[in-house]
């Protein structure tokens, strides 16, 4: 399968994840999910494959999260999914799918779990080293 990233170009974590994918030699299909949101079925597929649960797929830092009362623990998955689909900004990001699996890549270096081995040095856009000069992942 061709790798896919559900991406927000305004998000540093998303940009760093995409850069790591490209650093690993992958050119993914880039889906700007705020412009082209996933269908309900696709979102459920991503959540299930990543094993994060619907609540784990929500950006709780977004003001809309509290405005919509999504912090109410009694809300079920269907209601939460409805809110995500109506307000794609609430979908946590970035989501990446490769032949090696699906991950919600927060932090961005989570993507390394589903990429081929990366040994060339890499630093995030803020200068934080992810892979050092000796090809070792820095945690």
C-alpha cells in the first residue's frame, strides 16, 4: 500500500511526521483532513487500527471540545464520532498508515514504529534531535 498521512500543514507535529516519512524515503499520499475529512468508516478504521479509542482521537486542546461538552464522560462513541465529523478540527493529528501499521503520531517520532529503519540523522524543525549522528533514536 502507498503510505498515507492525514495532515494539517499548520501543525508542527504533523509537519515533522511528514518530514520523517520523507527522510525514510517514503512519499505518502498527503490528505489535508481539514479540507478533505475522512468518512465515518475511514475514521473508525484508523482509530481501530491505531488502537487509541474514539476519545483518544479527539483534540482536547481545541476550544470546541469544551464548547460542545465533549468532556462529558457519558457521551458514547457514536456521539463523539458525530462531533468529530461535524468539526474536523477536533480530529487529533497526524494519522499515518503504512504497510507496517497505523499510528496516531503524537509525538511525531511515533511514526518511526511504522517506517523502515531510519539511520540517517534527523532533527525536528525546532532543532530537537530524533535520530543522532550514529543512527540511534534519541528519546
